[in-house]
């Protein structure tokens, strides 16, 4: 897996651009430049902290978070490493799903939320979070991961699906594997005549939010529903990322969407996506190109990001999500804040970002990682 991500790391190291927002505010499509990254850093007013040299202060104490299951493999690794470095700290994280995590954070049940999409203004989440914090909530991007289209079809190992065909499958318009549209895109494949078994996340999920953002932006004439953490297409529900992986693995003629880390961990077949410029397999290089095409759209230390989903160039994998840690910018318990800022800075450090790439995540570009550390250190 390390070799798989070697090219991502190279791209990240030379990239002076920032990631772009996924989820609720991901309605703008653009690529970033070094000047935009410099402008964003200047707007923040915070001094930069080098992610490559960060060392934890180990203040001790106990904090808890909940939310995204997409980042579970990554955050478990980081928590284990942090505890090894700081034995007096207790850090708990519950993979309840992005929607539930945000609700728990707003309800003051946890100290921070993990979410694969930004707080949704249509649901009043930014205002509710501001009331909970008595201050602005900040989004800190931590784990970038591609969304794999996973499938289980006997004898079919090199499946290609256009974005339009994907939208028709997940909306229920295409019901059988030997449909003419799938056959046209896979002329040499031995496709069965059986019904396509579609699975989706039944919990409120940032992965669903990002996947439906992609479908709506790239095939809006077919997938007419706007992005949502709640699935509005066809199929049967499965619980969280692990449940999706297990459902596809155990069900013939099935298809779903899941984070790359879960797809690779469960040895699932993954379809190449043709977003208009030729089929693109999910690889470290193709995901790295998507990450490098992203930019910051939040203000100051609130690092909301935006990803390009439509008209992606050849060789760019179009379905990528970013998991945020959402925290109160100030005014919380001093002891918890000290531990939270230390842990989140540790998560964004170069050493930990390199570790999570072996688990199926794309590391943050070095300039973005340093910005995240600076923002985490600005929590007060």
C-alpha cells in the first residue's frame, strides 16, 4: 500500500494549493493556485506551524469525539500513537456517522465532531454549533479519502462505469447487470443477467453526502437530488462503512460506495469511473490529482474545503471526500481545549499523515497540513 501512495505524497509535497470543500458547501468547482493558498494563509492572521516538526506537549486529561466512520481506521491509528507518546491522556472516538456526530457535538455530548461534510446551513447547523460554542465553530480537515465504487460480480474484475451509468444504477433506472448501457461500457466483460443489488448507507453519512454531491454535479440530469447525508436513491441500507463493505462482500451481483480504506481492507473489487475524459481507476496517483485540485473556501482558521467533481481532467479520480474535525474555536474548558488542540495538531503532523496513507488515506499537502496545525493551535 505504501507504493500505492508514493505518487500522492510527491504531489502533496510540491503542491502549493489547498484542498477544497466537500459536502454541504461543495457547490463551486475550481482548482487552486499557490497564490490562493498564500492569500488564505494571510487571511487567517495565524502564524504558521510546521507540520513536519510538530511535537506533542502532552497536557493530559480526557476528551471524546464522535462522527465519521470514514476516518475510523485513520483516527484509531492516531489515537494509538498519541497515547503511546502521551500516556496521561485519554481520547475516545465513537464512529456513529457524520450526522450523529454533528448532533452529539451540538448537544454538548462530545468535545468535537468528525464529519465528512461541513456544517449544513439548510439545517441550521452552523448557527446551532455557534450557540453551543458561544463562538464560531472551526472545520479542520484531517483525513482525505477516495470513495470507491465497490462491486461483487463473479468473473468481472475490470468494470468501467460512466458517471451517467452510475447515476442510473444508484437511482434504480438500470436494474440488471446486462443492461445495454453497462454492456456498451464493458464490451468484453461476461456480465450476468441478474438483478443489481444496490446497497447504501442507512445512517446519516458524510460519505453519502459526498457521493451524492458527485452524482448531482457530474450527472445532474439523471441524479436530480441535491447532496444529502440521507440516501434518496434505490437499494437496501447497510450500517456505516464497515456494514457496506460486509454487505457487498457477502452478496453476489451487488454494488455500493465506500471509502477506499474499507474497500482495500476487505479486498473488494472497485470500478473505474469515466467522468467524461476516459476511465480512471482508483489509484494513489489518480486520487492525489483530485486532492491537489482542491482549495480552501473557508475564512481564517475555519478551513472549509471544496473539491472538483465535474469536468475532471483525464487521469483524475472524481469521487474524493475529506473528513473534518469540527471544534469550538474558543470558550471551552481549558483542560479539554489544551488536550484537543494538542491531539488535533498531532493528527495533522507530517509523521501521522504519512502513517494513515498506509491505511488507505491521502495525506494532506504539506502546506495545508501546516495550516491545520496552526488552526488547531489557535483553539482557545
